[in-house]
């Protein structure tokens, strides 16, 4: 089997929206800056405007993928096409919406030499946002009530069913907003539905401070490399803009309960809110690395690199993350050649002059 120092890794999710970035570029950065890594990183993304496609100092070559809604076969054909042109050994998906397709295709991909570390379909479904309260009850964890809706009319009569403002309005996969009245809720509903489709979720609002944990499940109910972070600043979507590494036994114990119940395989993020009374509420379980994952490498516990070693069945070293490590996100302009953009638009890849093939 190939050694991690020479492995070729494909990474998805290279968008970098300032208020809601994906984790792909951060995952690639963690791996690229690993001293022992001398392999290749191949970027895969869905939109020609995703800036990670053009980060030549991090990504060696880059390709467009069909959207998950195109179906399993279309995605498989495209991955085979890329693989035969630019082979890779490991695929690290970084978007929620692509996981169902890749879980179904996992065996097909392994047959051609592409290895992933993913949960199965049932594990993935059990941590869905709309099923989270059920999972919380099974593990003895508090979680706000959630309901699923398909029409904004709900917001004008929800008080009759015991729902009070403010409310959190969420997409099944992405995006969320806090609404303080029916008009705001309806506007958030329409915006999320227009971009991500129906149904929409409504969650009871909990006032508290957010604590997040990211780790890798080993499939036997254990966590590898847990790194915890407290948000210090957030975007209007509630996404972390600044944070600091911490150690919190309640957060760690809660995550361990959830992972033991799910027997989770692969990366994940557990999001919890702590009220002023010290009560923790489970908000989400994301089935991939978070956008702040570069903080794990900066704190001395490089989770993306640990994932690579797990996939290759190499020995893992005990890594205790440094507590009190801060990060602050920023936006940066990227300037690229017109030929790169044209090649990505027309051919779905950077042109040969810009690839390191």
C-alpha cells in the first residue's frame, strides 16, 4: 500500500464564501503544510467560481464535478474520467449534500483504486437535522425541538401550536437564520428554499454560547483526535469567524455518547449551545470536517492528516491539542490568469500549463 508521504488525495468543497465557507480548502491546507507530505492534492468542486479551484500553491490540479442532483452514475462517470487522467488514491468529501451519492458509490470507487472513510447510509440519516431530537433522547442529551415545513404560512400561525419567536429557520443541508417575526421567517424560508430546495426546518431558539468539537470516528464507537473550540465571533449565519481551542469534559462526554450510539465512521463536527445556567443543548452533528478545521493543525492535532493515516492504516500518534489557540478568519482576493478561468469554464479543469500533471 502507498505510504502517506507519497499519497495522492482528492478533496471536494472548495468554495470560500466569506459568511459560510466549505472546509475543503482548509482540509487541503492542513495536508499541504504537513512536513512529511510530499504527495499530490487534487481539488474537486462544483462551481467555476469556487476560488479553491485556483489556489495553485495548495491545490496541484483541479476539476469540476457534476452537482449531486445529477445522480450517482453521472458522478461516477466523472470521477472515473478524472481518475484516468489524474489518478488519486484517497477521496475526502467536505460537503453534506454529496455524501449520500458517495456512500452508494463507495464500493465502485474502491474497485478502481479510490478509498474513502465514510459512514453508512443509516448512520448518516440518524444524525439528520430533522432526526436529531430522536437521537438526543436515545443518548440522554438535550436538544431543541425541530419541525419540518414546506410552506411559509407556518410562520403566521405557529403561535397556535406553541412556537414562539425568535425561531431558527434551517435548510436540510445548509444555511440558517434567526427570525424574530413571521415576515423575517418567511423571507429566510424563501431564500433557503430557492437555493437548497424543500423541506425547511424550524428549530426552537436557545440562548447560549456555542461550543464545537471535531474528530474522526473509528467505526467502533470511539473518537480519534477530538479538538474542541468555543466561538468568539460569528457571521450572520451563525458560522464561526473567530474561535479558541478549549477542553470541555461535558462536550467531550456528549460527543462520545453520540459516537458510541452511531458507531460513526469518518470525520464529524458536534455543535452544542451552553446556556447561562450551564445546560448543554445539541444543535447539529455535521458529517464532515468543519470550515475551522485548520485550527486543529495549528493546535498540534492535524485531523485531516490523521484521517489520511487512518485510511492508509498507518500508526496514529497521540496528539493533545494546545488549549488557548485562537483563530480569526479573513477574506483574501485571489488573482488568476484568464486562461485558467476559461479552461475551467470550458473543460472543467485547469489547463495543462497550470496543472502539475
